[in-house]
C-alpha cells in the first residue's frame, strides 16, 4: 500500500501518466455520479407515488387470503382492536356495481367505510368542491365520487338528482324477462365534493360511501372485505406488520402501502434495476481507463519492478502493488462521484433546477423529485469498487507478467 500510494502521487517521468490517471478518476466519478442521481430520481418518483396514495390507502390493510368477505366480528379481527400498536381500526367493504345518471352508466367499485375514515387517512385533503365530507345523515346515504368518474357521468361536485346504484344479487342468475329483479338497487346523494388521488384507478372507478350502504347493497350484512389500520405514532411499520400477521393467523394477509399497490411499485423497481444494470456497464467501461494508466505506470516503473524483484518481492506481490494502485484510483473516483451526486441531488431538492418540462401545471410536480437513500449510496460505492476490481484484476497480472518476461 505504501508503494502504491507513492506511485500514485509521486512525480512521473512522463506527464501523460498523471493526465491519464486524472481522466480515469474523472470517468469513474462521472459514472458514479450518474448512478447516484438516476437511482435518486427513481426513489423520488416512488416516494411521490406513495404520497399520493397516503390519503387513500391505509398504513396496513388486513384482508382474507381467499378474497371473500368475512364476518366483522371474526375473533382474529377483533383482536386487532385491542392491539397495542393499532391506533385506528376501520372496517371496509368493497364490491363492483353499476351506476346510472343522466342516461350514462359506468361500472365502478363501491368502497364502504366506517365513520372513522377521517381519523384513518387524510381523505379530506383530496376533496374538491363546496360541500363537506359526509357518509350518511338520517335516512340519506352519500357517495363521494372520483373526479374522473364524475366527469364521465356528466356530473359536477354537486348533483341534485340521486345517483342510481345497481349490484347483482349474490348467487342469482339474471332474469331475462325482468333483469332488474336480479339486482339490488339503491341511491346515493351528493355531499357536494369529489376526491382526486391523481391515479386513474381511483379517480375514474371508485365511489366512497358508508359501510352500512355497501353491506345492504351487496347483501353482506355484518361482513367486511378488509380492515384498514392506522398505527400509533412511533411504531415501526415492518415490525407492526409481522406482529399483526402473527395475531390474525394464516387466514389473513397483512399488506403495507407498497404491497397494496404492488403492481405499480414492482414496475418502478424493475425500471430502477434495469437502469442500475446499464449504468454499471457504463461504469465498467469507465474503469477500463485505469488499465491504460496502469500500463503506462508499469512501463515507467519497470526499473523499480526489477529492483523489487531482486530484493525478494514475488510476482504476486508486484501485481498487488499495481492492483492497489488501481483500487485507489477506483476509490477516489467513486468517492468524488458520490459527493458530486449527493450535491446535485440536494440542489435539485432545494431549487428544482431540472423541470419536468411542458406548461405549468401539466404535471403533479414542476421539477424532477429526488430522494437519496443511504442504501443506494452504499450500493453504488460497492458496485464501483467491485467493477474496478473486475476491470483491473487480469490485465494487471498479464501486464506485469509481460514486463517481467521481457526483463528476464
């Protein structure tokens, strides 16, 4: 290490060696910086999407594994109410239904929730309109539509005529002579608001209403399809998830927000992984610059190599000297790249220099979101060092062998 460090910083007989070494460090730094920035942008989009679902999806959701509704008084579910980690317990029931208004019709998902939904999530933060959030009052049942669904039905945030809702009766075949007799029918009033999650799945296909309405519409009295849970402040989500899974047993599955939207986040993880692979290859190409630098250094120090050999240094020890030289160059480039990448991400977070493009208001955010994860920083550092080791291991052995063979 002492000799390798001296070779790196000591004056060379040819100034080009220092230039090539500097280019090697710079190439690795740029590739490493690109990896940090790219992975951080993917993290930023993932966090952005997760924030969008925060007002709609619970921290944890408990659902039966067979996909069927279960009794709301199931012993395993009632245990959750007394759990030390659960703050808010919200039973829900979902099902498909047909809504009709002004000659237009649409198949939607009716999401019936308990009255404590406002304690469970920040649902009021995604409401638009002059009304207020309300699920039911006296004999009236209210429905909060997704904003795209309201547009498809030709409705505003407030509609005077009640929304007609039809759901097939469980276990019955459609009566061809009188099809409506095979459906349960009910009405939903307008509370004067609609919700917008900024995800088409919800905004164009969901109606939020009371749990009692959904149970009556689907003939599921006393049944629920899931239990939404909000954890107490300071409780670790992963630990609470495993604890709750142990409480409810194998008949139920417990999902966090990422697992509830597994399709979306899986695609984002795949995109991030593919980008990581491509950038790793670019980093590998950048590391080949080290070979040129080490080749010229070996030629410049061939007299020293012969002297070290005469003093008793083995061929393996001589190879190690130049491999360490390459590792130092890789480490220097990696650290410089990590620093530059972190600084660029901080600048983007604070000032949003790189915008999403297009006209103002076309996107949810105006600038590319970035989130720097410590795990990604460690991954990039390990990748840079590993790729550097792969790039120089055999070439150094080959070049040292050539020089020693010439001397012999």
